[in-house]
């Protein structure tokens, strides 16, 4: 089973390097609504991670291979924003997204959060269908970006 081989690991420089490639891929950059960033921006982000108390990040590994990154950001006592992506396209459409979200829902519950929310571009129908199936509800849509929330 895929979930037995899927691991959520520390976000290391291996994931930092892969993220440079993944998030500069036109399709992934578009689907994740990622702004332009430099190597210096990325390194600064990485170096500040230990100090960020409102940020939870994990690398996603399948069969000992880095395939993506996920986490919670803007963590408060009430809620947090979910984010994640699979950077290795051969793993798209294989049901991995469901495991990623369920893992982070578990983390949010451990933190006693009341809800988690996310932003997804309106054209990312596959992701929206998954989020709805899990129980997220649309809060609003602004400039092509759909905000969805799951009450925990």
C-alpha cells in the first residue's frame, strides 16, 4: 500500500534544492500560485525556519525519494493554513494528496486547532474535488483564488 511507503520527514537542504526545481516548473508554479523568488530568498526562508513558531513544514518521501513538501503556516491558537504540493509529476493522480491532507489534519488536531483553511486556484479542479471530498467548504473566491475551510 502506498501509505506504508509514504513518509513525512524533516525539511532538509535536499528538499530545499528540489523545491527550487519544483516551484520553478511552470505548471507547478501556476497550480500552487507561487510568486517569483530567488535562491537568496529561498535560503533566507530556510534559515529562518527554526525561529518560525507559526510554521510547520515536512518533506514528503516515497520509497526513499523526495517527491514533495507540505505543511501548515500562519498557525494561531484557532487555525492554520494548509499548503502542499507533489513536485514529482509521475506521482500526480495517485491518491497521495489525500494522505498529505489527512496527515496535516492530524497535526492540526494535535495542536488543538478548531479549523484549517487553504487557498487553491479556481482552475485546479482536481485539488478542489479532493478538498470537498475530505470535508472542506468554500468560504469565498477572490481573483481566481478559492478559500476553503475544514472545521476540525
